[in-house]
C-alpha cells in the first residue's frame, strides 16, 4: 500500500494498493478527480496538477517515532482543548437561553411571528454550541492521554 498527499492539501491522504509507480500515481490521480468532483477536496488546482506532483507519505516505524513527537502532539491536543473550551464557554449562556425558549413551542400559549423568528435565529446559536460542546467532550477524552504523556515527560529523575 502506498500513500500520497498534495502539497496544497496535506490533510488529504490517498491510499493506493501496491508500491510507488506510474500506475499507482495514475490511480491516485483518479481518486483525486473523484474528490474534486464530489466537492470533498476544496483545493484549487487551477495551475494544473500531474501525478508526478503527488508526495509519497511514508509511515515511520514505531521505534523511530521519537518521544518529542508525542510531546508535540500532546501539546497540540491540549491547545485544541483550550480553544474548544473557550468556544463552549462563550456560547453557553446564549445557547441555554435559546434552549429555554424552545419550551414555548410545546405549550398551548400563542406566540408571535417575531418570537418564532427570534427562535429560528437562536437555533443557529444552539446548533453551534451543541456541536462545539460535542467536539469539546471528545477532545477532553483525548486530552487525558495527552496530559499523561506530558506528566511522564515532565517527571524528574529520582535522585
């Protein structure tokens, strides 16, 4: 199995059976065209793109991955957690107010068009908060491992 990426979109990984060859690069090109056609790839390749421009991604064997890489990743995970925590905190009170207003839909009390319009606008806030909160909860679980990695790296040798 060979993996390719693009300099313009390093997050995109194209997996092709076999080893690096002109044929494998053509198969990767077919996958790239599919990603562009279905809108998954937003990278603008206006200047053209050829199979020779693919960058082969090589996995490092586990024993070659340094502890420093683990520390760097741990810090990135914790940084992501901090960003998500702020985002959740900033939108929480507004989202909770919208959530409380949702209950009016389940009563027999009449509501005005303005109240409904306001509620519909509030749904966007509610959705943004809920999505950020889910991402935060997922990031928090990953961050526990990151914190453990950093704790091990910061532990001073017994002397």
